[in-house]
C-alpha cells in the first residue's frame, strides 16, 4: 500500500508492507522533455511530458524499485489537506489509477476534506480529476460535527470484506446515522455546493488581490471553499514565514475567524 504524502515539499513517500522509501521529485525547472517510463503502462502518445505525467513517473519508479510488482492499493486526496492545501496536477489521478490497477492494486479516494461539495465544481473531489475510485473514504462533512465516517466501495470488494473478521465499536450508531441523512438533505436543500462555488470564487479573488500587494503571500491555491494561503519570507526560496503565520493566526482569531495550518 502506498499513498501520496506531502506533495508540497517535493516528496512522494511510498509504503510497501513495512518498507518505506522516499523519492525526491526533480525540480520543474530542471525537467527536460523525455519519454517517461510510465508511458508503457499509460499508453500515452509520444509528446512533451506534462507536469502530471512527471509525477506519475515517480509512482512508476516507486512500483518498479520498491515493490514486487504487485501493490495492494493507492490512496490520495484530490487536494492535499493537512499537507498544505495542494491540488493534485490535472490529469495525475487518471494516470496513476491506470498504473496502479495494471499492477493489481485498488484505487482509494480520501474524501474526508474534499467531499460533500466543498470544492464547488463537484460533489466529490475525485470527480474533478475524472476518475472513479474503487473505495471512497469520507468523514467530517458527512456529520457536520457529529462523529460519523463511512467507507463506500464496490460490491466485489465489500463481499471480500465479509469473509474477514472485523468490527467497529461505534459502527452503525443510529443517532449519528440519522444526523448524516439530515446533513445530506440540508446540502441539497440549501444548495451548499453552489454556495461553495460563489463564496469560494469571491474569496479566491480577494486573496489573490492581497497577494499582489504583499510579498509575504507566496501562493494562493485551492478550489471552492478548500483554499490555502502560503506565507513565505522570500518568494524565490519559499522559506516559510513561521513567526508571521503565528501573528496572522492570532489576529484572525481576534476578528472571529478560526484558521487551520498545515504543510
């Protein structure tokens, strides 16, 4: 099993059984067009490697160098949440999903943060990449504060799980289940997904306007109401502005706005 981890740092960490391997991604500026090793799996026409294909090539190298050639699965968020609110490169998941499935693995979408319309453009984050995962994990937004989570999968995978002993102490809680159903009704009735589009687009524009005025803001990124603001001491080196971030946190709290930090 391996997962995308801390993409914002330029690393992809793979975990195969108890073995771990960290591959450093090559800087974009140093990358020259080349025939990627992933092409034999992805059936892509010979052309200049796009950004997403360069990352997919890292996954191909990881499978080739750190596994037996058979993998259990691949799990990733569509937008890295705690990893720094970093959207995956467009086209990345279709390429990696095909690669993983070619090596016997299942594809898992982590929708804990991107699900339930938060990105605005789609109800599920993986829809923005045009893929259909084998397993989807979800929580947080599904209960709107209630302790609730769910796993959705195919009938074939569900049948395989029925052959194993597993349990969940709080599984099937009727109160939380009723709360989850109520949340879904409210999302639909109050057009929460459309709200994420409208408010998110407005917020993104205002944040980018601030970025044009303040060098402290190194990047503004995200989609819908899953947005990230990167504070740096220098836009070239991208050295994190840790002390300044603390001041912003406290200032926003005094104004009644709670923020999260990651990366």
